[in-house]
C-alpha cells in the first residue's frame, strides 16, 4: 500500500521543545496557585491544553481556571523560547525534503496554535511551514490528542484516505490518535519517551530521531505501507460493497446480516464469509472467523498487505484473529459500541506481531439499513434480536 501522505507532529518530533513546554506549563500553573511537579507535567506532554489541564487538575479546577491556564502557557512558552532558543533535531529538514522529492505530500499536525507555531519557528530558525504542503493545528479541531481529531484533520487536508498516510510522532498520544484515525504511527524517542511506551500505544516502528528515520526511510515506509497499491477511498468503498453483499447473503440464509472478506491491497478477494451462528450453533462463528477459515490455503505465505473487511466493527475475538493472521488493515462499516474490539484490544508486544491499522465508518449507513431490514423479519434468533436492538439504539443518530 504505497503512501501518498506523511503527517508530522512538531514538538518533540522535529524540534527539541518538550522540556520548554513542560516548564511553561509549570509556570502557568504557578500563576494560579497550583504547584505541579515537572515530572507530573512531562507525562502529559503531547496532549493539547484542553486535555492536559483536566488530566492534571481534575474537571472542577479545569472549569475554574482552565481557560486562563491555556492562555498563560503560550505566554510562558514564548518567554522561554525567546530567551533560550529551540534546537532542531538532526535530519528534520532533510527528511521533509526527501519525502517531497519522492512525491509524498506532507502535513504538520501540531497541538499548538498558529501563533505558538510561529514562535517556535522563530526561536528554532526552522521554517517548517515552508517545508510542508499543509498545516493543521489546535485552531482546526475541537479535541486534541489523544483524540483522533488532529490526525483526521490532517488526512482531510491531504485529500486522501487514512490508510494512504503515516504519521511520525514522539508520544503515546500521537500513537493513540493515529490508532483511532486509521493512520499508521511511526515513533521517535528524541522527545523523551522510551520506545516501549510508544509501542504499547501502537507505534508500528520506533527510531531515535528524524535523522535515524531518514537513514532507514525505505524500511520505515515499507513497514508503514507493506504493499505496492494505494488504498484509495474508491477501493475502500468497493471492498465494503462486496462485504455488504456477503452480509445480505447471510441474511437470506437465516443469519444476522454481517459479512466479511479477506483481500489484498490490489482489491483481489481471497475469501468471503458471513455470520453462521444459527446454522452451526457455534457462538464463535462470526463472519470474520468464518472468512479466515475459508481463506486457509489461499493466502500467499509472503502476503504483507492483507485487508480484513467487515460490515460490523470486529469484536475482541475477531480483532485478535486479525492480529494473529498478520492482517495489515482492518476496514469496517458500522460501529459496535458495546462490543468494540478496536477500543478494547491493546497493541501486541510480540516482536513479529502488530496492531492493524483500523479504518471505520465506511458505508456505515448501508450496514445499518441491513440490520433495520433484518430486525423486521419474523422468527429471528431472540438472542440476536436483543443484540441488534442494542446495536441500533447505540448507533442511532442524535
């Protein structure tokens, strides 16, 4: 899956500014009478002020002083940056320039506001806004990292699908944001967080700094996108329409309308399957598990670009099976809030396994319509009726 876009965090990834942000936050808290240790703030760096302040002070004090604290921190940061300057990490400029040379679009995704970015550029002498194709910052979103908003906004500015992008970041919050935005995260430790923290949060690979990434760029890009094909919006929807057809086949065979398929990044389909609980009496006969069973002997041993497509968000069991089957990308249509595997399964730590990139919401309305059609049928399995009623209630539009 060739990459078309590369997203960059700024602070702690391209410039050495995390310690300055920590001290600026400590001074901002002190203005309002809060004594907060530097190490308590350091573990929160990577978040925006909207999530950092309540995490440290709690919601009561956030309501009381949060707005003013979020104004004070950039003021303190500006003083420190002007006084001491900011160091650019080795390879930052060169990595951006090499990606541009390769025709990969770049976007800066920073939790700082526009004015604070300008301060950092001046203090570091690093005109990053001139070296990227697009910029998204805290002014463009409602909720900062670890929410997916910032990464999703960056993907939107690049006008590509999430699986066509990767992100370079230095904190677990970058990895968590990427996970829920459907984007692969690559990590760097130059911001101060150890490799194990980044991998536990979902970073697919970790390097020392941008210069280290540049040295191993071919390997990094291959890790982020192990196939030669582009997972465009059109391809994602085409695959999901195939899965929706399988779901309807299941409904026509007396099953709940959940369909899945296993494909390659060129769109070729290796196996299909629908939920077979009623036929088999086996509660593990989910559409994804049935599909993996049908795929036995059909998957090339060297396949690195497997795509699992499901009309319903995979549960813990099915996402675990995808991990063990070395699936690179999971696509799903309708969320399953009560049984969400994508929010309950932690990234694996085994050396040869990784969490797939997960992209949801593809033709979700079409999947929901199938469940609405199914629920009207007589003599449905009562247990499945309860499940579908809950699913429809939890996914109803406000």
